C-alpha cells in the first residue's frame, strides 16, 4: 500500500502560509510572504532532495495552481524543475475539470476521502503533499496521513494560516527522525502514534 507523506514549512507558531514568496498567498491581508527564504541552506536542500523521483505528488487545488504558475517555466538549472514537471501529480478538487494544464496531472473525482483511500490501495510510489493545508487537515481527520515532515523555522509571525488551527482534531504523533540545519530550522519527521512501517522516504 502507498503512504501519504506531508512536507510542510512552518513557523514556531505553526504558520504555513506563503513561505516561498511575498505574493504567494495574501489571504487575510497576510504581509509576511517569503518568510522561509532566508533560512534555506545546503542541509535543507540535501534533505528535501532525498526522495526526489521516488514519490508522486498529491495536491489541493490552490497549491496545484500556485505550483503550475511557476514550475513549468522555472529558470534552469534547478534540480527540482525537471522532477516536478515529470512526476505524476494527483489533484483533489471539486472545481477543476480535465484536462488539467500541467503535464502528468490527474484529477481525483468524487469524495476526497474515498478517492485518496483508493489511490493509496493501488500499487505505486508513495504520495507526497506539499502545502495544501486544507487537504492535509481533511485527510488527517480521516486517518489517511502516514507521515509528517515539518520544517520548523525559528520564527514567530503572530498571524497567518496555521497547519493545525484551533479546532483541529486531537492527534498523537511520534518523532521518527530530526535534522537541524545551519540556519536553525528543525526538520522533524513524525508518524501518527498508531502508524507502523518505514520512517522516511529515503
């Protein structure tokens, strides 16, 4: 069975909104976009590259649109560009229609819980979710997340959309691995307490 693996950049106060660029996501008047950029280093790049080419991608609509607006025409050379363009991508959305614009993209129709559960049962590579906070929270509530890799940045923003906002379902996790970068980012990997199996994609 495939696993669903979550990879998220977070601040110490749990904010996941717009880590990559100022205009990535200004919902709610968010003005701190791009907060993760100063913390990137070789350690982080190495850790994030470990599973490249060995997984497929699972997106919510908003994150899919954001990635599509940049990566198909991203400047070369960039080790992530070719991988993202050629990797199979699945999109959970009730508003998009096929054909999807990004190459190697498949729309998951119908109930999201059923569609993702069915996808997990099919043979193939593990599925990685990048961003897509609403999708992560939904799948977590339904026991469909197998692993969280959280890049916890030494930064407090005080506002912005959080990965686990007030009202999130209680959950117990166990730490299976951690790496600290030269800029103080803790890359922590967790599994739901009841989950079993390999602790990482690498």
